[in-house]
C-alpha cells in the first residue's frame, strides 16, 4: 500500500516475513519498493507483560525476550543496513533506502499482545498485557553517519515521519502516549551503532508525562495560561541560557537542568505535538535541530583539540494521545 504523506514524501507499506510492517519513506520519483523479505519465516515475538509496581502505584514493562536482541554487531552483520550490504540478512529487504520504519523485532509493547488483565488478591502482583507498539526508525542507509550529518532535506523527511507515525499510533485505542526518541552512543545503552531511533506507543502515561501534565494543569488552573508558554517566554526574556533562537523555535538550557548537558528545543506556537506543526515550522525545525546536534559534538574537546562525540538521548515530549491535550504544548 502506498500513501502520500502531508508533504511530498511517499510512504510505502510492506510486510516482513513474520508479518511485521515496514514503511519506506521516499522522495518523489524514487523507484517503487517491491523487494520481498526472503528470510525463513520465524514465529513472531510477542511482547512481554506490564506488571504493577505496588510500591509507587505504577506500571512497568517486563520483556525478557529483549535479552536476546542483537548486540553491537560488526558492520558486515548490521541488521539495519540495506539488504546485500553485509554477511547476514537485513531487516530491510531493499538494497537501498532513504528513511524506513518497521515494527521492532523485540518489542516491549505490541498490538498482537495476548491475554487479559490479571488482578491479584493481595493487590501486589497485578499484570496486564503489554498492548502498544514499538517501531524502529532508520534515519539513513549510511552505517557510518550520524543524525547531524544528514542533509537538511532528509532531516525534514524524518520529522514528517515522526509526525505521521505519532498520528497513526496515537489513533490506536489502547495507546495513551507516543514517544519518539534517539539514543546515540554505547555509553547510553545503544545495541546497534547504525543511526536509528525508536518510537514507543505506550498503553499508559509514563511517570514523566504524568508529572509534566500535573504541573501544567495546576499552572493553568492558577493563571489561566499554559505553563510551557510561560517558561519559554521567561527563558527568551532572560536570554542567558538560550542556545539557538529562530523564527519558530528556541533552544535553551533549562533553569533547573537535571543533566550535565541538557537542552530543551521548543516551538514558539502552542502546539500539542509534531503532527500540529505547519510546513514553515517543520522546515525551521530541520535546520535548528541539526545545528543543535552538531553543537553537542563540539561541546567537549579532547587533549589533541579534536571534538568529542557526545553520547545523548534526544526525545520528543509530546502531549498525550487521549487526555491533557488542552494544557500541553
């Protein structure tokens, strides 16, 4: 199935040998994606379960099968390189690609999760099926590249992809939060060095989202204004922590930063998620985000004067899919 995206990118959905979806995102004029996954069909891995943590009254995903995922393979065994570029079969059947999304082979959450809620008489050991979705987003077929190395046009393709997947995954009835992120660097816990990110569709609101939503709600009840907008206005007025300032976006180090290197990249307009960004905002985001990642790699300098590649987690904190969107930005 081929569908047009909001912009000129073409999105083509195919299926891998075990039934998982794979979506190619291409520039206009790119040859049709027709390659079939020739790998032997293996049973599709189900997700784990969600267990209730009675100590803090929260839910935790437990997915023991993820212990068997591929760990830091050599380049010729990379499962994210295009087919035919290595000594092992790839997750991507095509011999090249621009941006591609596919269901994670080792998901914490999946729409195919089976089972029902299992209450516990003690109130301690409750479980739920881990219904949701985990996707991998490959930013480029170039194994040696980094996100900051992508052309601005390709960064825009990735942004459109994040937005389209946010909208699609948020429409799943069980999904409460869509979380797009990139981990870079072995120090962060990356298991595949090929430039890629992930998208998690959670069947509950993570603690961080609940805390942000609670603070935003209290601020709105007290002032009638959006907390995110007031923080942005205060940071722009102060200016001392602003890293990048554009027409539609500002990046700043938060006043109460929790990490040695922490930057928030925020749109000037009140929007709940990436889906709501217009074309001009997406265009500038592609430029500003790429610039910001490049700055991270110039932040530390080795003894010989060369820049140090900085491990990072880059994540998009979007409004929940179903609730709290009136106070989120």
